[in-house]
C-alpha cells in the first residue's frame, strides 16, 4: 500500500537561517499554515515526527528539508513548553549544538523541481549566454533589433530580469588586444535569466497566472539576515553581545592588495572560540567591543530580524495567500506531471543532502590553518594582481611572440592559461627580439630547449589563482568549524551533482596533503570510502561498443600510458615513470584519451596538451585506426547533432538539416537541445539571407585578417556563432553519453546506502557525500559490513550494462585521503572477472 502524499513548503528568514512558516496538506485535504515560532515547541517536534510517516512532496526539497532538519534538531534541545518567539537568543545559542542532533528522514520523497529537470523543462536551468562576436559597429544595433524580432523565446527564460520589457539581445563593447576600446566591432549577446521557481513553472506549464509572486509579498530587503551557507548559524557571524550586528573591514581603495581579492567572512567571538582546540571549555560572554573606525555594518544575523519575519508571515494577508498558494501549485504541478512515482534516486537524495549538510563533517582545524598560511604566502608573492586581466596578460605575453599572444587576446581565463602549460621548445631557436630585457629568451637572443618561458609564467599565475581559492576555502571551513557539504542533486544538464551554498566540495584539491585535513567522521562514527576504477573508460567501453577497446582494457596495460607513448615517443615504462613529475606523460595520455573520447581531434591535443602538431596528428591517427568502433559511435552522435553541413565539401554552400532534440543515455536520461537548436536555426537563417540594405552598407572592416563589407562581416559573425553553438551541442551530446550514466550510477550507490538509515527521527547510521567518482560514508561502527555489502550489490547490478565496472571500497579510513593507503582497513574490491567476459563481444548498450 502506497503512502499518502504530504505536500510541503516553507517561508524562511534568508536562505540558510530559520523557517518561520511551514505549509502543508495531506493529499487533497485542507492547507495548513503552521506558525513555527508562535506554537509550543512540543507541537512542532510532534508535527515533524508525524510528517516523516508520509511521502513528502515538494518543490526543491533540499531547501525545505534543510529547514525542517534544522528546526527539529535545535528545538529538541529546548524546553518543550517554550513558545520560540519568546526565547530567540537562547535558541540561537543552541544552533551549533543542534547540528550534532539526530537524523530526520521522511518515509518517501518526491521533488517536483528535480522531476521537471528530467524533461523538456530542464531548459530552465542556468545556461551560458549566446554571444555573436566581432560584429561591425555600423550594423551591431541593427543586428540586435533584427534578432529581437526574429527569435521568439518564452518570457520564462528572462523572468528574473528586472525590466521585463527590455530587449533580450544586447550590444556590448569589445576591447582590442591592447586593452583599449575597439571602435570597429561590438559583440551582440543574448543573456538568459530564467526562472525555474514553483510559481513561474506553474504558469509556464499549467497556464495558471499566480496572483502573487515572491517579490510582491516578500519582507523588506532591509530585513534580510546576514548569513553564510557554509556556516549556517548566527553565531558564525555575530553574537548577542553585538546585538547580532555583523561588522566587516572597509576596503582600502588607495592601493590594491592581492590578498584583498579573497573574501574573508567576519568571525564572531563565539565562532573563534568554537574553532579553538579547547572546544569543551565554557564560552564566557564578552562585552560588546567598541566599533572599529575601519569597519562598516554588513548586516544583522537572523536573531536580530526574525521577529519582523514572524509577524510578516503571520499577519500580512497577501503574504499568507502567497504561502497558501505554494501548496496549491505544488499539488497542481504534481497532477500535471501525472503524479510521478515517489522515491526516485534524485528525490531521496534531495532529503539526504540537507540532512547531512546540516550536521556537517569533521575537519582538522589546526591543519587547515597551517595550509591556509602557506597558501596566503603564495598569494602574497604573486608577481602581479591576479584579479586584473590586463596585468596577467602583460606578465604572461611578455614571454611570447606576436603569434603566440593570440591565445590570450580575448581572455586570461583558466582554460586559456592551462592551454599554455604544456608548451615546449623542441630545439634551440632564435628569438629575434634584440632586447636585453626579453622575458622570452632572457636577453640571449635564443630560446633554449625545454619548457616554454610563457608556460612557466602561466604556471606561476595559475598557482597563485589556485592558492587564492584555497585561502578562500580554508577561511570558510575555519569560520564554520565543520565541513557543511552542500550539493544540487541535479546540478548539470547531464544530471551530475554540483556544489552549492558558497562552498564547492568538488573543487577541493585532490592531494593527500589537503584531504588528510578531512577526517569527516565525527565522534563515535567511522569513515568508509571508495571510488570507481577507471570509471569514464569503463563507461566508454559500454557506450562505444568497440571490441578492440575491450581487448586493450583487458590486456592488463594502462590505456592512458599507451596513448602517452604515442604522444611522447617514450616507452611504456618511461611513461609510467613520469607520473607525478613536471613532465607527466601519463597524465597527458589520460587527458588525451578523454579529449578524443569526448569528441576532440588532433588539434585538440595540440591546444590542450601542447604537443607538436605532427606528433598530435600521428597519435590521433593511431587512436583512430586502433579503435574504429569509438569513432564510429562518436561520428553517429555527431551526425545526429550536426545541423549545418556542406554536402559538396569545404567551401561549398552551407545547408541546414534538422538535428536531434535530445541525447539519451543507456540508462534513459535525456539531455534536451531544443532551445539551442531553435536559436542556432535563427542565426543560420539570418546569415544565409541577410537584409538587402545591410549588403549595401559601404563600410569595410578587417575581420580575421580579411577585408569584408559590414554586411559580409555580419554574416560571418552569425555563421561563426551558429557553428560554435553546433560544436558545443555535438560535444555536449558526446559527453552526456558517458557523464550522465556515471552520475546516475554514483547516485544509485548513495541512495542504496542511504536506505540503511532508519526512517523518522533516529541516530545517524550513515551520512554520505559524493565527489566525482568517490563516495564517502560516515557510518556507525556497527554498519561497515552492511554498507560494503550494499555497495557490492549495487555496483554489480550495473554489470549487464557496464561489463567492466569496478570499485575499490574500504570499510575504514582515517580521512578523505585514505584511498588505497596504509590507513585503510577492510578492502572490498568489486571488479569484472576476465574469464566471464568475451573480449571480442560487442557490448549491447
């Protein structure tokens, strides 16, 4: 017998602070608006325990369930007869202790926001701008107006734009290679600002016009609390002695300091004490300090503003009607989607993630402080201000000739700097600078064999950028005193999870030095962990069905090392020996294999790995001949999304052929391209037949070293943007076939482990986090065997579809760094059995 549906939503103080109103209804029953802070605490605790018996249906459950977990675990520490509004400061002081409370888990869950992201409505997720580059200034505004009239897009894609009547297409200035304003060209840009919220989606999908949207009824912005998503307590930013005010240092605008680019959230006296090693010592109240003249008021923590929010949602009629309609529209959307079956992996994880996030994982605070000091020194020693692209460009290009400088002409972004890292000087060559201060040749007039000087400078800049990010991360962790890992369950169009709430767990450095600072397991618990073996390659084997690839993977030799041989000319053993060195050909081989699997060619190898063109072409041709099945499958995907073709060959007329609207994986997840295809077709049509009066424009420009009329240059710019969109679609479709199944498999493993956690309010049995191919599980000492068995069964369940799937799981580890190391116990190796596989068989994917 299926559980009844309980529709839930909440109104809160801020995004991470406190719930003030809880809305709910069972099935088609009456809607209740429950005033959390004006009811006795015992009633709220009983209500939440009662809710856990149902199928909880919501829209963005990760948000609402975080608030439910937070309220329950803090309120249980209070006198059950308290009316919370009368004890705000006392409750705020209990927030950190509440994090160590029990797990709150519903019997079943259905997240309608995540359900919508599995269909065509996924187009409402955040997306990049559409940019038409280098449009002649004479026709830029005419082009923007023409596209405004031609490309009709639903208003929901721009629903968050302040001026709803403003044009969608905008004209932006361009800078030339010297950093000045380019008078000849502009960029024409379509900038999305979609709204995927409940009421916006209800209007878009159901045709229901909400009477109110949030901005109509929200409390005044001056009431918004100062809060931190990665340190979600009021005491992390202020204290009662400070009247919950949050003060921060003013920036010194008289001079630029690199370290000032790293935001440092204010640390309250209480939080500083919490971060100290003497966590068990009593915190003594301190008198309010005198205001620092170099500080300014940043805001007020939630205890200082919550009374206004309580009153707002209790007494304002339109706000209460808005809150009531949250349940009306959630229920209507559920029926519109056909009342989907609850307890899908994504919905279950949408309740797991916030519960785990609120509790938080253990960190090594002294160790992190030490790492932060080291990173701060790297930032302080930077040769330039890394936050000024002009300075970065000048520093790196000082070691380049005019042709080499093109790589940084438009941007000094990370990917462009990384493309320089592998540049090499093959043999002694003349610089031709005639400059004794030349950064390229050191004033000698000759470039010596070895690492290119620009590569060395790019590495220096990247090291500083990485260090600045590390400082930011470590500071956040120390402010929180814990690792509150937060994720968006469907954070990408492939269904992969992404980091959220101000701290991205997936961006934490993958070195033992750093990951040893994350023991994760709190007192009384242990850490189990594991990761998938060569996950992307085994998925590629399943997707591309290439018998030759299967044979090679079962040969015992490493595919990445073999390709590293082709790239470098080294022997197999020499490639393996290069791992971890400054000239790591195993890593280059690995990156090269992924580049080709995901749709790259020999030119990609040149750009991404810095290998000479001749060697890249030879390696590419070898890969092509060795694994024809990979390229056959890849070409099939590319052809499905290649909308613009030249049947008569390069240089002939470009024709349009309708592409596929979605890519689908062997696990059934679709990635839709409907919106991109629509825009791409509009750009193609306009480029194919630009207005007559544009053709008659007498202005001529030099675009890409060609003299063109303004009209011809516009057509070139449109074709360029359209082909760029097409190429992006083709790559995304190829990536989706591998990345999406990987995401779904890791989610399934997490979910089946999470099934071991008791429903309702109970002590923690398992608490999970997933980063890339790794799964980390803090669990009760009685659980490691059960967890390991669940992992084994779940991974094995995918073997019919992914024959080479494998995982190394450890029942006990000392920290996040404890993979295949000496500080692990109870290894469980889950891998394919070679004698049960037909190495020449085609995989039916």
